[in-house]
C-alpha cells in the first residue's frame, strides 16, 4: 500500500492574534476533507493550541507543538510538558528545530525531549540539518552525528513514533541561500536511511517517514516529494498562507 504523505505546517512565531490563528486554521480545515492520501498537521505557537483544539472536534487536521519540555512536571518556568499537550489532543511535537538549536539546544537536550515525547505517545518530528553544504560532503558526517545523538534513547520499537525532518539550515527562511536540488535531496535521504539502518534495521529504516523542510512552496513541493524521495514536507512561510498551503496539500495528495 502507498505510504501516506505527511505535510506539516510550522507556523513558528506567527500569526499575531488568536483571531488570525483561528481564521488561518479554519481556511485550511475547510479544504482538507478531500485529501485521502495525505496526513495534515499544523504546529501553531503554544498559546493558540487550546483554541484550535476546540475548533478541531473532527480532528480533520492534526495539531503539533513546536517544542516540548523533557521534564514531566515541576519547577520549569516557561516550559510546556508532554502531558499538557496530550490533554489538548496534540499529536506531534517538533523537536530540535535549527532555530531552537541556534538558541542553545544541544543534541543531548534534543535526545531527552524525543524520549519524553515518544514515551507520552506523541510523534516526535526530529529536525536535523547542516548549517552549510560543503563540496566534500562533510555535512553528511554532521547529519549522522545529529541523528545518532538525538535518537540515543529511542529503541527500534519506539521509532514508529518518530519522523525525521531533514531541514538544511542554509535553505530555511526568507534569507535562505537557496533550496536543495531534488537529486541532492534524494541522495541525502538515502544517506539518512543508511544511518538509520545501521542503527536499527533495514526494515525499520525503510518504513520511517523522512520529511523535507526549507523554503517549500507550491512551486517546488512536487519535486521534493517525487524526485527528492521525501515522504512529506515541513513547511514554514508557505503554511501561513492558507491558499498556498492547500495548494501544497493538493500536490502531495496527487502523488
Ligand atoms: P521556511 O519554509 O519558511 O523556509 O521554513 C522552513 C522551516 O524551518 C520549517 O520548519
């Protein structure tokens, strides 16, 4: 059976108000019922999760968080636990996004968060990606180390609750140096599967969802999914525009 594509919108620190968040969510929700071959999720800022969860009684769109605490409860000012997210029917947690790594999140912290999320039954969207792509392919070693360290507490059985998002840092955001070419993406995804296969097994590595993120839009989405071999996309800016995001969903659903 064909594996479903997984398209996740990472809203980052947007939009500005609850009303705008609800409108964006509703505009996407209206369109998603028709997509049979695609799972859809959005990851709004924490403060909007509760309101959007209430709007989502039919669970047409899965909800995700953009971060999570590695601790279950207690004296952790400013943190949000996996248990709290579970009460809002949150399904995904983005972990180790490069923007958080840039704020000081280490592989060790990422690893603890992945364990906490998976233990609670959330699906961890583990982000990995190099800052620069060099011609000697040294970036592959960086990716390998990130994957090994970030998954250090995860057993083969638990891996079904992990999705990997390959997000090259240089391809992210309005100041991106470019986008990854689909052929280069395919090679990188094959490399990631090899790392997973060495860590776990070929069967598990083959079954894992590997997403691509970095300047995805309605024009390039198809190439990442078809020629690039990605099982889905983690979309930043384009997910803040309902029309563009729905266009990406349509493309994914037709593959
Ligand atoms: P952009 O799509 O805005 O480049 O962001 C990608 C990203 O970081 C998704 O997590």
